[in-house]
């Protein structure tokens, strides 16, 4: 198969002209996307309700259609899951991506239409491959197999034609047949429900394959890697899969995990960040080694960007690509060919480049700490953790943080629960480096820390290894897209984990 590598590379790169067409004209591409979406959905129930047939420009669209959070659009989705057609989107929708994004007990069911798979997720996947081969034309990526840790899916109990599951399961069930030739393990293993058994089966079956790429959430891949090394007696993953050349990651920031990956893999490989959510495939890294992901402007998704101070208004001011600024936090709002209309994804993003448009995920709208005006985002804390680890020799698996509010005789602070894979040389040194990094990364935090006037030094509590996984498991939130909430403006998660650990 290695003899085919040059031909595969040339074939993949033939798509590059398609990417460059919307990459060089993203505003025009977005205008066409919105027109296509509104025209296609004008005779749906939602389209009739908001008079899509009479909407002729972006201003009318924004003045007529309110911004939606999940609870606003949930009644439409429930009707779709009961089998009602032509509600949010004209073609039949029989698949729904089950997503929580956090440890909330409430699950979200995101409609996944045929169009959103074909013109969104699958098209974007091809573009990722094209971009990779454009950067590495001598790659042997497709001479081996791609390892995927997938989720599971189920039949909806109230309608046997409707199925739901983790996004990865939905996509794998609907992927072209030939993808089975370049993917491992087999579908029956990928779709297993019970995560501990799945990790065991994944480890047993994939060690025999020639794995050249791996994709998934960093935390679960580390769990798999460690089990594979236990089973094989090898010291590094490179000894198990010598042809491994690429890890594609998303879902959480890779910054705190990079050092662990480099150590456990044992050789230099390429790392590629992707922004592939249940709601759509939004962006992917087109310049390896540089921060920022290329925003996909022609994949059935129309984007709006909302300054955070507008959050909570029914008709907030939003802007398009032509007016965004570098380094500013925006809430991402999307309209899609899956039937989401002016939908708040929940992530906050920043633009790292305007020519072309590249973004990074900076946090979540509801997952930040701003108890004292410090406006601390996940992007800040992930980077600060990585710096503190580098300075103290520590390795962090997971963490969460929340404020300690003013009390009699004490000013405020941030309480951190941190699960160390490798303890720092000294905990006090780690706290100092963490605090110093946060001050360097966030001027608001630095101002509140000045002379301990509003904020005193962070309070760090190490927790035993495996705490966060066991906590997620106790909530029925193991695997898939379930994540530990990094930051919270209240103490719910922190106090729950402290009680859980007693």
C-alpha cells in the first residue's frame, strides 16, 4: 500500500482548489449559505412561523428570528423525535446527536439531517484530509488505519425509526462503506455502551493493526494508551504502532495534555486540532504548530458572533465575519442545514487571524469565573496549568475551579481541585507558578490580585488519581463527549466532588 502513497496524496490535494475558493471569499460564501438555508426551509413549520419566504436580507433575518438556546428550540426537536416531519428542516431527520457538553443531567438532542452529514461533517472531514496532505505531501497516513474511540447509539423508545447517540456513533453508522477499510476497530466494538469493557476490547483488538492516525478526546485516548502498554509490556505507543504519524483532537483544550502525549507516544508526530461538535463541523487546524483553526465557511452553517455583553437579550447585537476583531471573546451563534436557527452553541471563541479567518475556542458562556471581575476563561486556565506544570515538573490529568466568596475576615480566592498524574516538586511552588501565569495571561485577574485586595492566592486541593472519571461514572456520564467542567461561577461542582471523595 505504501506504493500508493504518492497517488493518494495527489488525489487528496486535488480538492485544495475547492477550499481556496471559499477560504479567499468567506463573506460571499457565508452570504450564499444563509440564502440557501432560508430558501430551503421556507416551507417548514418554523419557516412559516417566521415568514422565511419574505426574508430577503440578513438584517430582516436577524430582526425576525430570535436567538435560541436549547430550551427554546427543544419543543420543535421533541416533535421531530416523535416522527413529525417538516418542522425545522424539510427533509426527514431520523438521527439525533445526544450531547451534554458538561455533566448536566439534562441531555441535548441535536438533529442531524442527511444534508448536515454530507455537506457538513463528511465534507469537512475530506477538507481536513486535503489540508493535511497539502502540508505533508509525502505522508503515508492512508497506508494504515485510523483509530477512533467512538460512542454508542440507541433506538428512541417512542419511535423505532428514530435513532440517537454520540455524534461519532451517528457519523460512523452513516459513513460510506469504504471508511471501514481505513478505520479500526470494527463497528461492533466502536459502538459498545459500557466504557470500561470498550477500552479493554479496543486495547486487545487495535494492537494488531497498523495504526497511522488516532482521533478523539485526549483524556480517553490516554486511558487507552496506558492499557495498551500494560497489555503489551511496551514502553511507548511508538513501539506498538511505529507508523503512527497523526493525532487529531478536539472537545477539550489539548494544552494541558500535550506533554503527556509526547511522553507516552515516544516519538515526534503531528497534532491537529478540530472543532467538530454535535451541531456541526466548524473548523480545523490548517497550519500545524500554529494556534488557530480555519473556519469552514461553506459547509452548510451560517455564523454570527455575539459580544458576551449581549448575552441574555432576545435580539442581541451580533456581527458577521466582516466586522470581527482579533482576540475578542464572542459567543458562537449558528444557523444550519440540520434545522438549528440562530442557535447559541455555548462556546466562546476568539479570532486568531482575519486573513483567512481562524479561530480558537476560549471557553463556554456559562463556564468561567467572574465572581470578582476577573473574567477568567478556560483558555487562560488551560495555558496557566500547562505553564505551572512545565515550571514544577508536574503532570495534570483533570481539574476544576470555582470561587471562594468573601467571608468575615477573608477576601475572595479561587479553589482548584486538581488531579495530578505526576505531583509537582512542591505544591506551594505549583500554586505560585499557576498564579503568576494567570496574572500574565489575564490583566483583569492581575488587577484583582494586586496586593490581595480582591483575590488572595489560589487554594489548590490535590485529589486522588481517577477521581474525576469515577465522579463522571457515578453520574452515568462516562465516555463520549462528556467533559469535566473546568470553571464555574458557583461552587456546585467543586463541593459535589469534595463530598464524592470523602
